[in-house]
């Protein structure tokens, strides 16, 4: 198996005129491949998924970040998702035979280069964090872009790279390394954001919910519904069916139906296996017993 | 995408001393790779899944068939699954860029070579059938090994290749081409085979069940349970959750619990996506939005 690095940068834009040039920068980088991108107005946020090797992944991340910093002015940005800057967060994720250590190294190189290139302060998070509290993205992002100029002057808020001063239009960037996680959004048949917030709290690790889950509520006014956005950092420990069924249970209290759900970004195969195995009581279904994976592995061995 | 052919031969044995030499014959064939094999005493049947290219798949199928014919005596064989011979059925299935026409051609070559090599009568079924009624495996297998000597002399039962005479120890072989199907077994918490048979009938296409489903009931005495074995020829039209939920519904009538289930052979990714999408109400989840597949496709494009 070769080393494949996945990068899932989050940019603070949902303007198609800005989205396209950012994607173009990744596409034009040799050996970098965009797998997916999603953006919407209620989060006002672009999430791109791309893969590459240890060199191309950094190049593509730097090219796209430079374009975003050029085109996005955070002073004009509003949205329901917390954010610190134009290039808000840039996680690197090991796939294939790549390790989390490889991705820590990559995040450091990317962070240092970005700070030098664009004079944006950069924080390291996740497995790349330089202090324990900084492994938590929420801790770093506290106060968001609006409070950044004030927060960044505090000694414990000094960035890992770049100036101790917010970039006037691009704020700051957080980069780091983490394992594959599942982003999963569940739509509720209510426009009442208060109900959605209560349900999100029931799930959220810091509020007593599942230890590997972060959840937030957002309104989708044009559809007159609300959405629970979840990040499941370890979907092997906390399978998605459990998250979904807990949301259903909490929503029943308010007679609110769960109307649909969607993966934010790509779906990990293991998360689908766990869902199918739960509802159909399937014994012993593993990734290598899925035809497409078994064939792929047999062909790789043959090479 | 390259052409990959899958072959899922069913042999009439569950004797480890016979299973191993059969598998060895496939493994020793260049460019043929065993992905999976399952066998058990109650069906007294070995199901092997292997892949190869257009040449190696025929070679591996012929090698393993010769070994099975050498070692299995159908006169001593009993089992709950219908069977016509030692090498009971040998379907060829297109994967990657291979087509069903490629597999029809392969089945014909295999059938002719097997008849010449081992003097076993061979029938063509599925997309390779030479008469409409022969597309149905059950039609060909009617009367099973025990009635074969009598049936084979009838003009409409003439084999497509080989002598119009049952092989004394190996019976006959059916080979053909078909799309990927799902084999799915559901275990019931009852030892009452009559109940299991009623439930199987509710599912079976010919009894008014789902048009793409074949179902049969079998006893698993050592576990004091029964099993519904299903073949879902088009799991895109008839998703597995629907089959599972119908079994649950019918079983409730008898207060019988569904205790577990398992794929027989490998699981097609699409079948897992459909299960997850149903229970979690996921919108728009497709195969190319699963990480492992998206990465694979990006890497193939890059080559």
C-alpha cells in the first residue's frame, strides 16, 4: 500500500466566484486530486476533500490557501459555523500506509510555509498540537474572528507560526493532523432553532453526550428546517446509527421528525458497514469482505 | 478500469480434506486470486469467490473443477441445498470494465473445455443460456443429482456440452454468466423448519414474493435454529433492508425472532449503501462518495 494523504480544508466562503478559483488551484497542482467539495449559504463555508502524496498535498494546500486569502475578507463574513479566518482549518489525514506522524510533519511544514507566504498567524491542533489544550479546535477558535485581535495578544494564545497579530482580512488559520472522521448532518422537520440546539447539546461530548461527538445546530431558513451538524472523531467507537437513533429519541420528545441526513464530505466505508450490521444484525462483516475492496486488495498484491 | 472477472463456483463438499485441494488448484493458477470461501455441513456445499483475467479465470475454474470431480462422489452426498453435481454451478461475473458478453464467452469456453476434459455433461444458464427456460438455474437443476440419469435423456434436457449421460460420480455441471448478486442468509430463533419454509415462501419470486429474490429454508440442528438462505439477483431493485424487514414481519406472526444474518460470499458496496441510506434517511450517497472508492478512482485516473 502506498502513502496517501487526505486534506480537508475549510474556507470561509460560499460565493461560487470564490469557490471556483480555490478549487482550480488544487486541480492545477500535479498529483493532487479533488474528491469532493460542498458549500452552502447557511454555514457560508466551503469544505474541500482532496488527496495527494506527501509533497503535492502541501503544494495544493498552499496554492488554495493563498487564493482564499486573496479573495476572502473576513470583515464581511457571517455564517452559522464558528470560524477564525478565511482559511479556517486545514486538517491532514493519513490514508493507505501513511501514519498520523507523517501528517503531523506535513501540517508543520504547511503551517510554517503559509505563515511565511501570507503573514497569517497559524495554530497547530489535533495530533500536531504543541500544547495539550490546543489539540481541541474549539479551544483555539474561541471568540472567533471577531475576538481574534484581542485574544491573540494573550501569552497562551500566541500562534505556532507567523505574527502574534490577526491578518486584517484573513484572520488566522488552524492546521493539524487527525485520523479519518465522519461528518454527518441530520435535518429536523422543525424551524425552531431552540429545539435543534437542545438536541445538539444532548449529543455533544462537552455537554455529556457521546465522548467522540461534536454537535451544533443551524437553521436552514429557505427550507424552513433546522440541521444538527455532527463531527464524529472516532466513528469506530461511536457508530453513526447510535448518533442517529439518539437524535431520533431526543427529537421525539418535541414531536419533531428526522427528515433526512447526509455525509458532509466523503463517507468512510467502516461507518456504512457498522450501520448495515446494526440494523440487519449482520455478523462478521469487515471491509475486506466488500467486493470492491477485496478485488482492489487482490490486484495490489498481484502487482 | 481494467477487465476483472469474478467466478463463484459451488462445489458439493464440506469436507476440509476436499476443500483444501480445490482451493489449492485456484491459488496455484497465475493471475487468479481467491477472495473468499465458505462451507458448512448443513448445506454440505463449498462456495468459493475468486477473481482473475479472461484467461486465468478459465484456467483456475478448470483446475479446481478437475480436482473436485476427482475427489467428490455424488452417490454419497447429502445436503439441504439443491445440487446436480460435484461441480454444481460455476457462474462468471463481470467486474471493472468487463461486460456480461465477455462472461458469456468465458462460460462457453469453460463449459466446452470441462466437458472435453472430464466427460461431464455441462448446461449453460443465465445470460449464457441457449434456450429461454435454461436461464433459470432451478429449471436445470430440477430432480437434482438423483434424477439426473433419467432427466438427461429427455430431448429438452440435452446438455449444451458433453455426453447426454450423467457422469457416474460427478453428475453434471451448470455454468453461465450473470451480474453481481447478493447472497444473504438470515437466521431465525426457531428450530421449526415448517415456519422457516413458510417465511421463505413469502419471499420467493415464484411464490409471489420479490421478483428478484430466491429463498429457501434450512435447518441448523447444532444451533437449534433455522436459516432463510436468499439470493437477490438484482439488489439494486430489491434492496436488502426490504428483504430483511419482510422476513422480520413474517416471523413476527409466529413470534419468531430474527437473530442474525450474514452475507454468503462477498458484500457488494451498493447493497451496504442502500441499507445505510434507508435506516439513516441519507440523501444522495453513491459509491464514488465512499472514501476508499473515491481515492481508488483518483489514483487510477492519475496513472
